[in-house]
C-alpha cells in the first residue's frame, strides 16, 4: 500500500536534493534557514570544515524580548538583519542561500531580503 509522506518528510527530501548542489566555503559560507512552528533559525556554515561560523535565531533572549511574536514576518526580518550583522563582523560579504527545503516565500523570503538589505550578498 502506498502511504502519503508527511510535510516534514517531503521538506527533508527537498533539502537533501538542494544540498547536493549547494556548498559553503570559509569565504562564501552557506546561509542555512530552519523554520519551526515557534521559532526561526539561521546559520552561516563552512561546509569544508563542517563548522558553524555564526548563528542567529528568535530563541535568543534579547531578540525574544523585543519581538511580539517569535514566528512571524517581523521576527524573520530581525533574524535576517542579525545574521548579516554577524557576518559583517566576521568579514563575510557573500553567502550561498540554503532555504532548507522550505518554499522561497513568506518568512524565508523575508529573512533573505532583510539579510540582503543589511549588506549580505546572496
């Protein structure tokens, strides 16, 4: 019997397919986005060493206090600005965008646009 796969299972399949093409280096790391029901996370990852260079999320105490909700468009924009600022501090000007199997729409797009506006080239 054919069973229907869950939304998260399908997202993981899309993410694995994406990851075959996307690779981050120390000069141009991968900006990985993860969206849960309650929070939004972003990481700059150097895939050559398998290290996270910088991260930002709505789970951080000072960001959580300043936001009315940790899972809306406003929160995604705040995380995008914060990850771009941390990249700038590390001397990173460009990154490869990894949407994590999510559609490039809504919160994921808002995060990417905010990072671009803050000076990170995607």
